[in-house]
């Protein structure tokens, strides 16, 4: 029978000379410009254990109460990574800062110093007369833009001013606007405590929609408190008659109304009243009714002809819906035409609804 030889197992013992070695990617971090009211800022310092034994952070001490830290509490094996999170509160700390965090380890080196620095500025948002609205972490000069009179042959421009109140970089990721508006930005992000102005050019639509019109601009950001910022644009498009000479003005259409105010008097709720206006062209060229704009959804306009030849007339019927109405009421209707001397006329319809 063959003889079996046993060999005792070798039990390895820790090398008393082995040490963990903590190597950080970098030892200093600059936050740059911070807004005093922009909230606490954070940065993660990452290290690798390049030694031949496990390593652990025993303690982290800071140089002032405005700086705090949080770190990986478990053992980091050779070749693995750990971290130290540094936090700084800028409120009430205007000016430059340079703060130290001292790391105590059970490896090599025993103590390591990390540094955070930056510059804290007073919040510009304190000037409420400039930045009147807050959209998440962005303050804006206005949330609406108005173009009171844009000629159909030209355009108008405006600016939207932003201010980054936070202490993080905010990116302007996407701008959505109607195709008759050109919206341009000087760069795609705002650093903390900085301003940016977005330029807006407004062109009348083609075909032209005369009179008041409304639009929206949506700006998508990485602002987690309110990612999409909505701005309201209103414009009033008017016809440009500046190219007409004296001869053309004499031949131009001329609008005339049989009346501009109609009082329908007392009307029962079950009735369906209608106000009738007569529009006459007293000029020498065709009168074109560009648009009929009613003051509310309770008015339904019906125009017999949008183009009125010289000497002819058209009937404008304004049907009144009395749903949910009671008592005296007055509504307006705006008529826009190509009469260079009277391109806009306001008509009024009054009524007294009785049960």
C-alpha cells in the first residue's frame, strides 16, 4: 500500500511592515465665485489606496465652523478608492476664503491637508428693482416681453436678463420659440453669481396676422428646482403705410361705419341678440378687412365680405351668446383694415340681460 505523506498548511501572517498609502487625485479645489445667498457648496476629494495594506480614515478636522466634511467610514483595500466630501457655507462670508481640512489616517501619511478656496460675493438679487422674478435658481428682469407696434415690413428686438442665484453652473440646454422669433444666447451657461442676456428678434408672421398676438418662449435648463422657464411674448402688428406717396394716399381705401356703438337694451336670457354694423368703403381702392378681434368668447362675428370695393358696403353681424350672463354688460370689437388714415376702429356693443 502506498504511503500518504501529509504536508501542514502554511498560514500567512500579516506583514508588520505593510502600510496603506493614501494618494489623492489632487489636494486643492477652487470653487471660484460664489453667491453669498446661493446655498452651501460641496466637493468630493477622491483618493486611491496605492499601498499594500488596508487603510482607513480615522478623523477629519476643519479649520472653521463654515466648513464641514463627510467621508467614507469603511476600510479601503489596496487598489480601491475612497473619498472625503468637503462642504462650505458662504452665507455671511463675503470675500476670499481658503479653508483647510486635515485628514488623519492609519496609513501613510498619517496626516494629509486638503484645501478649498474661492471668492464670496454679495447677492445681486438683493436689488429687487432689477431682478423682479425668481424662476427656480434663476432670477429674471421680467417674465414677459411686449412689442407694442411692430410694422409688417420690419422687426423689433428685446432682451431677457438672467442672474444665477445658485452656487452651481446652470446650463441653458434648449430654447423653444415660434419660427418668427430669433432667440440667441452669448454662451450656453451661467456661472454662479453672474448675469446673462438673451437677445430676441421678433418678425411678423407670414402671412401677416395684424393686431395683437401672443406667444410663449420656453427655455430648458439643468436647474433641478424649475427646469423649464416660460416667458410670455405679446406683440401688436401694424401695417406700414410709410411708402405711400401723396397720389397713393388719395387713391387709398377709406373705411366708414354707420355707427360705432350699438345698445341692444334689455334682452331676455333665452334670446339670441345680434348687433349689425355696416362697413362702407368711401375710397378709390379695395378696402380689405385684415382682422376682426372680439373682446370675449361671448361674441361671434360674421362679416359678409372681407374685401369691399369702392363705394360698396359689407355687413358685420355680432352675435351675442348670453350663457352665464346677467345684468348690464358692454363688449368691444376691434376692426383692422388697410385704410392708412384709420387702420383700427373699435366698436362697442352694450346689453342688459334680464331673467
